[in-house]
C-alpha cells in the first residue's frame, strides 16, 4: 500500500458537505465519501463532538486521519469519520460549543469572523492510502483498534461490504430506522452499533452470522432478512399481547423459528405469563416467554434453597438421605423440592429434603 501525507484546510474539507440517506455522507467538493459501506454509523456523543471543535479552536493537533484513494481519484474515509462529521456538522450550525466556559455556547455562525477564519484555515493531517480493496480493509481493521473499538458486527460489515450490507444498514442500522420503529420494545442494544442487524442475522441463520453475510454479500437487497424480521415482530405482538419490559431480552427469533406454526392462544398465554410473573421462585422473568412455549424449567432460574434452609433440614434429618437412608456430610448432599415447583411446590423449608448427590440426580433424571 502506498501512503502519502497531506494537509487539508477545514474550509476545503467542508466544501459540498451533505449528510442524508439518499446521497450518503460526502464532503471535499463531493470527492470524499465519509461513510463507505464498511464504515460504522455516527456514534460520537455531544461531549465528544464538542471536544473535537474545542481542539480545533485552540489550534491543538487532532489525531491523523486516513483516506483511501479510489481508482477514479476520489477518496473514502478509512479512519476519521467521527471527527470529520463533527467538524462539518459544527460548520453547519448543528450544535454549539462553550469555548469560554461561561455558560454561553456558540454555533459556528455566531462566532466572530476572525474565529471563523481560524477554524476554516485549521489544517487537518491526512494520510492518503492507495492499494487494493483487501489492503484497505486490512488497514481499516488495524488502525481502528484504538479509539471507539469496533464491534464484531461492524468488523463483519467491513469484511463483507457490498450491496447487501449497504441495503441492510438502511433498515437495521440508522437512528430511528425501520427495524427500530417496529422492534425497539423487543430488542436490546442499539441500531448504530449494529446490534439490531447482528441479532436479526443470528435469528434467521441459527447464530451463524458470518456465513449468512458471506452467502448474501452480493445480494442486491436485504429483503429476505427484512421480511423475516417483520414476521418475527408480528408474531410476537400477536401472541404476546401485553408488553412488559422483560420482553427486551428474549431471543424472539429463536422462539419464532421453533413455534411459529404452533396453535397458540394469546389469551391463555397471557394468563400463564401473568401468574408466573407473580411467582417469587421464578428468578429469570424474561425466561417465562420461552417456558410457556416449551415447558423447560431451565429458562426460569427457579430459586434454589439457601444455605440456612439446607442446614436446618440437614439437622432435622440428622444427615440421613431421605431415599437411600445412608448418612452423609452436608457437603455431600443436595437440597430437593419434596413437591416439585411445577406442581405448586414452594422453595421453603417445609418443602425441602436433603438427598445424597446420587439419589438426587437419579430422581431428577426420571
């Protein structure tokens, strides 16, 4: 890879700046693609944006940025997207900075002409890199180890950049994107860090994200994934009619894949869920949704007997296992529900018996 050092004034960088879904994010007279397909969304917080502008205002050096040179002589940002957008958004008066720490933040248009000129003439240090696509992506991964660390899905977007990623990001990765609008109540994470996109691909392809992206890299659209995601959310809202905050951490796609064809009564499901939500023995409330579908208690994290209860029952039994009748030390025994939880048994001393490990496991396996 060939690397050339250059200095570019902010006023030249800002020329022709635009940031919209249709045209993308462009600057430098339209010659700089600030967000090529492998780049993440804008994630800087307001304080980080203001820190960039304050650095420029004081004349302090910003970290070096890297641009890739395309075959047609235009450029794409490899590293520096967050700083570049912060600078351009400030020059468009989209946020203000309190330079004097006097509680009076100022937009760019409110600065005196000499301060505007100082910012306009600030020189950014840019390395312009020429090479193959694979070299540019390798370089991108290397230099992005520092700063806002890339998520695994952001790295996958780089490795499998193409029409599929471009189209998928429009629906799953933008602020207030379509996936967010219909699914934010049921999804954890954030769109702009690619959590929604990663989750949707995990759901549709049994957790194998890279394999799915490699197979669909050159697809002209992401319609299959988008239609699948809509089907999942529609199924959730139809079958689980009362919303609860616990629904955010449920693996809905996995449940949809297994149970979408089951004959489910939404009213009966809600009655069971409401009862389980009130059960103090159920420690993992989000697991209730899987439990009412498959009946596996492992989803619920049923409350275990505490050490005091174990000791109390052990002493009452004088260390004798209730099944085999042999004596054991307490460390060699396990607490067991006399009446199973699924049959209404509670996790209390009166419903506890101490069994040796062998007997308890033999009983549990029946």
